[in-house]
C-alpha cells in the first residue's frame, strides 16, 4: 500500500458543501526531492562542462592563451597580428587605466575572442578549424601512432608533439564528456575509394572471370548512380553529427522484424573463477547498488573519458542510454525510448513480476536494504497470474505480433500500468532459479552458462530492456544486452566497474551477506498486476514456441584457452587481432575447404557519435598465407618466402602457436575432415 500512496498525488472528495482536495505530504516531499535532484544534476553537468572541457573550452586553456599573449608582448612579439593593439586603442575610459592595465585587459579580451571563435565552429561546422584534438585524431586515423606502438617502431616527432599538446590542453582530470566538442566528424569516403576497397575485399573470393564481371558492375555504378548518391551523402554529413550512425541504428537494428533474442542481443559473463558470495540476494544487492553508483556518476558526467592508449579520446555518446532505456516494438520499425531519473527496478522470479523502489529518503537503497528486498521476493510463494509466466516471451518472438499485442492488450488499465512500470524501470533483474557458472569439473558448464545468458528459458528475460541483469542461486551473475542502443564495449566498461566495486569496495560479511544495517521498515516489493485475455495468451504461446525453436537451434561450445595469450603474440611484433583473424581463416579453410566473406567489427568511436565499421579480414594476403600453411613444405624458409611476398612483419616465431590454436579450434568441430584425420 505504501507504493500506492506514493503513486497518488492528491485525494479528491465531492461533498454537499463542495469539493475537498487533500494533497499528500509524502508526494509533495517526493516532488520537492525530485526537483532538487534534477536541478542539482543540471548544476553539476554545467559545472563539469565549464571546468572539465578540453581546449578551447576550458578556463585553464583560456588562461594559457592569456599568459601566452602577455608573455609575447613583454618580449615585443605580437602573435595577435596587431589585434591586441587595436583592442587597446578602442577601450572605453582609457584615461582612467594605466598602459599596463590596458595591455592586460586587451590580452584578456583577445583570449576570450580567440576561444569563442575557435569553439563555435567546432560545434557548428562539419569540420571545424584544426584544433589540437582534431589534429591528434587525424594522425590516429592514419594509424601512425597505433601501428608504430604495436609494431615497436619509432614514433615521429610530430606525433609526439601533437600528443603532448593534447595531454596539456586536456587538463589533469578531464571528465566523461570533456572531449565531445573536440572530436572530429566521420569523413565521407570518396566513391573511388569505396569501390576500390570493395573490389579488394571480394578479389580473394572470385575467380578471374567472376572478378572481371564484378569490376564491370562496379565501374557502371561508379559512372551512373554513385555521383548522385555521393552528393546526398555529403549533404547529410553537413547537417548531421554523424552521417551514418542514425541510419545504422534504424536500418540494421530497429527495422528488423525478426526476433532480437539470439539474433541481436548479446551477453556478458561474470568472473569465471571468483564468486564473492554464494547468497543470491546478497550478490544481487551489491551489484545493483554498484550499478546505481555508476548511473549517478554517468548522469553527472563524472566518469573519466575513454581514451585509446590512454591518449586518443573516444566518443561517449552511446553511454547516455545505458539506463532507463527500452526498445518499443512497432509495426514497421521499433523506437528506442530513453527516460531520465528512473527510481525503480522490475524483478522477475518464477513467473512473477515485482516492482522494487531504489530510493528512500532521497538516497539510494543500501546494499543490505536491496538484499532484504530481493530476499523477500525469493521467499514469496504466490503463484503467477494467468498468462504472466511466459509474458516476456513476447519480447523474444517476432516484432510485429508483439507490437500488435502491445497496442491491443496493453494500452489501458492495469496492463498498461504494469507494462509502463517494466519499460520505465532503470533496468530489468531476473532472479533465476537454476544455478549456472563455469565449473572445471563439469563438462559443458560453460556452454550451459552462455546459453542461459543468451536466451534463458525464452520467457524469463525482458529482451527489449537496454540490459537484463541475471542473478543465479549460486551467486553467479551475468548480463543480456539489447544491441540497438550501444555496442559491446559500452556495457563492458560498466560491468568492469560493477565487478570491481562489488569485490573490492562493497564486500560482504563472513556469512556472505551485504555489509550495513538493515532497515526493515522499507515497504515490500509490489507485485505487478496483469489481466491477460485468452487471445493474448495464444499470442504469447506462439512467440514462445518460435523463440524456443531458435534457442534449441543454438549450438554453443566454449572452451578456455590457456596455453598462451596476447602477451606472447606481441613479443613477435604481431597484432593479436591479426593473429586471431589469420587463425580463423586457416580453421575455416581446413574445416570447409574454402574461403568466405568475413565480417570483423571495428570501432569508429574516435569520431563523434561513431559506432562500428566493417573490416574484411579475408584478404588476398590472408588467402596466400593459408595456402602457404597448407603446403607440404612448412619449413621456416617457406613461411619466410611468404612473408617477403605478402607481409610487412615477421611471423616465423608464430607458426607453432598458430598450429596449436587451430588444432584447439578444430577439436570442437565434429564434421571437420581435419579433425577426423588427426583423431
């Protein structure tokens, strides 16, 4: 009943002598606290934007310009090209100021003008002036620093200079969004470059006749439709922050009408060898509290910005929709709904949905308080309502039936209120009733763990939420993430923070409970109510049957490879990613007897609002390497001859390691002729 009183803002009673309106003091208090929280958050964001912005937006950068201008004037060198003198001559009330005061004031005004002129184009124009961070990222785009660091070469002096400048202008403690205004926009590639790269990507897969036909088609496209399409793309790049990211989200993810379970959603595992506590409610309490801490810092922009190699800043815009976000189904396309400052969580356990409030008295619930709330749910013995058990299967099936069912059965009454509670929650928590996790003594435990995180029972995850936190009875955790709002590294950074906070900062008592006092006066979690008619239950069952077929078709086998890691690969002056890609090509050839078009995801977050791009790793050089490995003569001289012809780095020390890795990959292929031959 406490939640019901919180949901009602006033009482309205009609009497013979008039109407009587009574405002709830608790609600007024909550409204006041919400307003204070919102304005405090805005003030913190504004403060962070002013104090932590990188050049040319931060006060420290402005001060550097002022000091530089004044220093040059004292040595009679005017870097302002006479503008400071012009400002000094036009100052009002010059007679009341000394010459030195006029010079200082003119330098300050010039520095302010300099900051504004440089900062505004960075926000408005597609490619603003050559700011230090932009120069830095353009160097990184050419892979000068990245390639030389991996390959062990010497860095250019200009690269050192540029990276020294960005470190200087970044300040000592830049925050999450400090670099956003300084990130360059993703450039539009030329038509010729696009076509040439495409032809290069398919050359290894086509014979000479097929390749000549493809060249003819590509050149026809180059001379007919391509110029007009390129003009449209350039036009979009001028007014859009990123010319491709919004289309990528819309057409790759949101317009897909097939199930997102397995096909789109991905999972994140817990620590394999460490389980801080075996108590399910306690582990969930610490984890949820750590996530709330992360969300608060995220909303205030207080996280440190992500930077490649600790220097190159990356875009943080994807992190904005991590919490309070749900994918809403539609007939033709879905939408991503992002809300702000959600104060509750929805928990699923044994077919029941519960709403848990995350705040009390204007603060987060403590881990011990969250543990108590989750334990109350675990000990609840009520039965699911008709249709409630498999309700979430709607999010696992095709999108159109789910969209129609949502409009027809969940647009009014208790169903609308309960669905709104689910979709507006901070995130979704499943208290699973089957233990999972990696057990070295149990064959297939890693496979079962991965499949549970990927699809579960097909009805115990709300696959539309930005992410589902999954808690198992043995204390293990995991995450299932909806893919449209962000890519895997985003949720990975959050999960690393949560695991570190859980294990090293919050901790547990000797009995495995969360630390801290327990406030037993907290209201019990609220059961969400549903009135699901028979027709809707039939739709739910149809979605479940389809999702179950997809889940049963997933053949997942995982193994832990511990013979060597990326450290050994780097000692051979070889990229670990390139090593793995060559290993995959060799495994594919030995298993299937041929090559195929290969997709590898690459990151474009060094550009503003960048997400991912495609790398075609089945190149002509990779094909030549695989064929060299398949020759009878696998001597060092044979591979050295291959390296001389096709590769700029020495792969000789890696041959045995590649062979070991491929043998391990093929060990799990039951249909591999290579495996059968070597059994």
